[in-house]
């Protein structure tokens, strides 16, 4: 399915509004934080902006959406991901996939994923999450 926008500004506005909504932590946004469908939609919006901007400006977008550069988002991902009821029985691959879903559209590096897995396990085991 192809959706056409009138300008890059429209795509940027939709991406920013969707990211703000997802990470606000409200009851209404809660279901979207762990949604693989919403995650993919956000990744597609970001990819569209990166492609539309060209190589140099596209790198700025990619850099803007690196999880390691956003402490508040990083903490949100850790707390939300810890709510997975089977966290302790997930494989490493499943854990990283879950983290990437919750973090989208932010890029999760290998270092982020490793650090987040440790923090999430700590939170999950303590039961100290909303």
C-alpha cells in the first residue's frame, strides 16, 4: 500500500506527533508502545524522510533517532519492555526484537540492546514497573 504526502513536512509532522503520542506514557498510548504494527509504521515514516532528504540530511535524521541519544526515551523503553510477562523466558533474539518494537522508530544499537537487557531484567525481577 502506498500513501502519498504533499510534502516532507507532512511526513515529519506525522512522525513527530506519533512519536510524542507513543512515548507520552498515557493510558491511550499504552497499547501502541508495544505494537509491532505501530512500530513498523513509525520505521516506515522515518525511512521515508531519510530517503526524501538524501544521503547527507538523511544521516541527520538517523542520528536524531538513535535511542542512545535520548535518556528519557531509553528509560521509557526499559520500563515498558520490562512489563513483558515472559521476559525471563525470551531468547536473546526475542528480547532484542521486543526492545526494538518498543523503541521504534529509535535505532537500538547492539550496545543499547545489551545494556537495556540488563536493566530490563533488573526491573522485571524487582517487579518495580507500572
